[in-house]
C-alpha cells in the first residue's frame, strides 16, 4: 500500500465510549477501497474481525455484497471518490453489539516517501473486549471490575482471562502497537 501519490488523514472515534475515549488518527491511501479500510480500522482499533460490518455514507450502506441486506459493494467504492476533507461517516462493527465508529476525513496530503500506509499517528484508549455488550456493556464491565465486591467481579475477570482487575488497562494504547498490526496488511 506504500506506492500511492496521496493520503487522507482520518479520525476514527468509537461512539459512546469514554473514560477513556477510544480514537485513532490514521493516514490512509486516498484511493483505498472501503473493504480495505475495514481491515485498516480492525487492525488500528485492535478488533478481532469476527463480525459483520457496514459503512454508512450519505445514507447509503456499503459492505459485503449480500442481496438480503442490500449493501452496495464496498470493494468498488474508494474513500477519495466518496468523501472530501471535513466529511463524516459511520462504520458499524458487530451488528449485535453495534460498535459505531464516527469517522472524519480531516485532510488530504501528498504521501511521504519511506512511510508505510496505512499508518497510525495518534490515538487513545484500548479496544474494548468484543462481545461485552457494546458501549453500555463496556461501561458496565468497567464498573464491575472497579468494584471487587460486585457479584460478577470474579466472573468478569475469568471471562477476560485476568488474575486481577489491575491487569485491566482500558487507557493503554500506543500507535506503535497499531502500526505493528498495520504493517502486516498485504497490498491490495
């Protein structure tokens, strides 16, 4: 993905999640197809890519082509042809838990030689555990882990594979971790 002439800087924010906010600022090729953007978001956020997803741009849903859901084919749509800097759209991952990501196209830039794209330049907050019930379930999970007397405290530790609530670090994130995952993405 490095042989490109332009890049877009995008901000991906996980909706309705705070303490801490979960967001990633990414540089992506301007000609990236939405199916590839899905892979980039999965790796940048730290999701496991086990669930369905969709992009909603100007009230049109893009995803894997499926006659039942009526999605437009995400493999035929590129980010630069659909959006300009300042535009906003939504990426929904896991229709059951409904993890909504608010995405803002911040700016278009000329690509820099020697830098692998996509690239995470900034971010905050660890990716929530999948299948915890979406944003409301994640808030509950954090409250349960913060209260050692809560009746579900030990069950949640076991579910997460932790020995202690001190091992649960929702604020832990470094761009280097995301970039290590992004480097494994193959060229389109």
